[in-house]
C-alpha cells in the first residue's frame, strides 16, 4: 500500500503528540551546564525522502548542539582521510554494555575503545583525522551532508564542555598512556569538544540520514558525497552502538540505524532512501531523547521502516 502525503503527515503529527505525552519521563542533560538551559518542552521531527519530499511537525527548525551525533561525521572523516586500517587498528567494532563515558572498559576489558560511538572511541577517532585543520574539515563535511552552509559552532557550549570535561580528559590521558591516542590529549580534546558543540536542526539531520540511506549519494545532484563502503561501516555501527547502552532494545523496537546525542537529537536512517531527524532535549537514563525515541518507534511501526520489515512505503 502506497500512502498519500496527507496520511504520512497525519502519522507524523500523531507521533509528535505521542512523543509529547512521554516528555515527563525525561530530564535535560545537566552535566554540561549550558545544556541544562534547554527548553524541556521542545520536540520536533522531520522526515525526508530521496525525491526531495519533506514532512515535518513540531520544533524541527530549532538549532541544538549535535553532541554524540558528531561521532558519525568524525568517523566518516577519519575513514576518508586516514583509512580503514589505521582507524580500526585503534578502535574496535563491538557493542558495549557500559555507559558512553565509561573508563572501566579501557582498564579491565581491552586497551582499545570498544567502538567509535562511545566517548573513548570518538576521542581516538578525532586523533586519526588527517587534516591541517581537523575541525574545519569536520565542519565542511557536516555542512555538505546536511545541505546547510550556515551550520556553525556554539561557542558557549564549547567553552562549557571544555571547562567541565574532566571525565573526557581522564579518558584521553589514559588512552595516551596506553599509546592508543595519537597527538597531545588537550589538542585532540579541543577538536572533540568543538565537534560536539556544532549546531544542527532536526531538518539538517533528516537530510544527513537521507544521504546515508541513499548509500552516500545526493539524489538531487547524483554526486557521491560519501563512499558507499564508508556509509556501510558507519550505518552498521549506528545500528549496533548508536543509542548508547540501549542500542539492542532500540534495534528491536525501532530497527533503524540511529545516533543520538545528549543535546536531544536523534538521526535515523530508514529504508527506501528515507532520513529522519528528531529533537527533544528531555532524556532518559541512558542519555537518549524520550520524545524522539517514541516518535521514531511510532513511525517505524506505522510506516514499516524497521530494517527487517516487509511493508512497502
């Protein structure tokens, strides 16, 4: 069954309403002081198809810092500039049941971070980027994949993260002591904090997800923005590890490769060349947007977007 535009829009608005009904279950991130200032009532969603059709509801154009969603962009950039062998000689590919900012696994389980979607792995990924100006290269990539040249750094969040990022400093210096981290920890961390502090919207993330769903090709221009092999690596890791230590449950219930951030965003890659972005800063205990997760679960069920679904949309 092929749905018409009105029906898809109705489903989006229903999903938004259901998402608002669970916002009371969450809390805004407070360990980064600037993030605690977020409006707890914000919630929005944007769905973008490869033919250029967009559907949106709620606060889909409010900018927020991407936080851990940046880990997917930095992994693309590291693979583009340093290559597969270098990156994955220093970072694993396995899910972890530990928190995203865990130090324990570095000491007791493996000298390498388990995957690029946890903080330790993302810090190492940042150190692998081969560029005279890693952050500028990162920003250029984000602007290109989101089709938004106005995307920029939030200076106040960056300064807040840099001032309070003691746990990430602990991770970086431990990685340096084990000869996993290339470069000076403070320099690598500065790039990492900047990456996390770049502002995007749910619409930006929907466009990004749409590009990844189309194997790295911009369907409007035909240009290959990201090599399809890199897209496959990144989207696989998003499916396995993209929702912190809730990734398994999310994969069962939603079934779309996704990446969340404590700024409240989620980028989801759906079947049929579809990208979805959500924004809602009220987070569950795992660090994922409660409203965004509910929206994506409803869209997955209603539109048949689970990776193992057989519905046609």
